[in-house]
């Protein structure tokens, strides 16, 4: 095993979340009787470039190809974020209907839909066949493949080169990032820009967001490792912005070396990482201890509430919530059910813990005294949407960064 960005073999484990099933492998009732594969979920840090990554890679065919249940956020918060991304990109780089924007891992096409409203031609690439069908129903042309150099060349042949290639919560999911960048290089025109978003490691460590660690997220990104990595492809990071989405993400702008002036934001973020000692063993080990403490505190809170005779359910079933449930060993003995908006998950059971997933409407029917809010990154919007539950006396348990009741 080596660092996927600098190829160093000097890797050090700092976090072990034990063995879990893939976070999006929601089960049908008949599958509950079948064996369920669990994979190691541990994070290592590269002593040379600083990249944090999983030690074990689950095949992307297993994770994405069939029956993938994730739909890009359709919350109002999510929609505002995608619209801001598309609008700012089109304005900053003067995109017109002559320009092509290609989104890698485009899912149901929410971001591309926003780009289309501002003028450019759009195209998606996504390996999940069920998700691609949903995108096409929305009128988003999508290639049903894993993105690679062959797909890039086919796009160039049929559509021309892209002015912008995007990847939101995708770049961190890729194991062979070298081949991915060969494909990006082939797809972009001379002045083209690669823009990606991912959860930012500094936020993950600072707010104990260990539930964002799961098998789809192969890398936990920060700026220093990326600088060296893109340099190997004669590219450079020329701008970076932090965003509130997903508990704290960063948006990274990459172009060919010298093609764009480098913003002051780049050296400022590098200096901040240095001040935080982001890559030090002490910071990483302290994070690991905080994760264990969070698990103990959450289990203690839930046990106390149950022992007092309260009923508890879960609200929303994001992938991050599955890491939390499995690592903290929270199952049906604690949560009676979990409610969801996504029809791709309703009627199924959570991976590993086998908690039934029901529609949101069941919350008001069954009225448990407490609900564990698993999509804590959308807490305010979800609690507002569930105002009637709250008005009738229901209470919310928010697990991250510290377990507490609202």
C-alpha cells in the first residue's frame, strides 16, 4: 500500500473505525437472511505529503455500479449551494453557450441543471445506472460509465473539449487519481478549469466529523498534498474557497501551470494548515481519542434516555449516519426505525444495523419522544421541516461534534 498522491510507502494509521459494510448498501427484506460483507475502515496519514486516506479500497463496482441509493441533496440548502456554484463559475470565467461543462459523478444532475440555466452546454458522467436513468428523466444527458481517458476522448470527439470539468464529492472517492487526471487533461481545453469540492480535512478534525469517513470516501483532502500532486501533471491550484456544505468543504480550482493567476487564498490556506499542525501525529492522535470519547458519550446519552422509558427513532439515513451507527453499535435495540425522504431507501434496512427505513410521515404517526438526527449537517433545515413533530413535544439528538439534545 502506498500514498495515492505522492506514492510514498511511509503511511501511519491514526484512526480505526473497525469493520463496517459499505455505507450505501441498504438492504431489502429478503437480503437480511444473507451474509453481509464488512470491510476494514481505518485511516492512515502519509508522513511525506500529508494525505489522509483509507487503508483498504472496496471495489468501485461494488460501491456504485448497481442499485446505488444516493441522490444529490435536494434540500433547499443543497439547491442554494449548487446554484451558487454554477452562477459564480459562469460569471467568474465568462462562460457562454459555446462552452461545455462536464460534471464527473453527476448523479441526478442537480449541479448541471443549475449550469444549464446560466448558458453553457452540459454533460454528465456517472457509473450508477439507476441514478443515470433518474438524471435522464430530468433531461440531463449523462454517460453511464466510470470516467477514464477513453470516455474523455469520446466526449472530445462528440462534443469538443470542455471549458470546465467539475467533480463535487467525487475526487476524494477515486483510487487511481493519476489515470483520472490523465482523463481530465485530455478533456479540458487549453485554458480549461477543473473544479472540485470535497469535505476539508481541517473541518473534519476540528469538529470530530468521523462519520464522514466511509468506504466511498477514499481520501480526506487538504491543500498541501494537492499542490504536489497536481504539479506532477503540469497543473496548479490557482484558487480555493471554503464552503459550509457537508459540515465544511473546500472548493478547489485547478488549471494548467501559468494559465491563471494564483489567488492569495492559496498561500493563506497553506499557512493556516501549518499553524494548525494539521499533519502532526499529535493532532491526528488527539482526533482519534476525541472520536472514541464521542462514541462513549453518545452511547451513554442514548442508554440513559432508553432507561428512562423513552422511545427513540432516527431521522434521515445518509451514508455518514451508517458509519456512526455501526461504529457506535447503535441498532434496533436503541432506534425503532429511521425516517427518510428518499424513495431509494424507504422500505429497506440500514447496512450492518438492520434498522427499518420508513417515510418521514411515520414520525408524526408514531411520535417517539426523541429522534437521532443523522444528517446533522442539515440540522436547521430538517428541524424546521419537522416543526410539527417539535411542536408536539418531540426532541432532537444531534450527535456531532458533541452529542446533545435540542
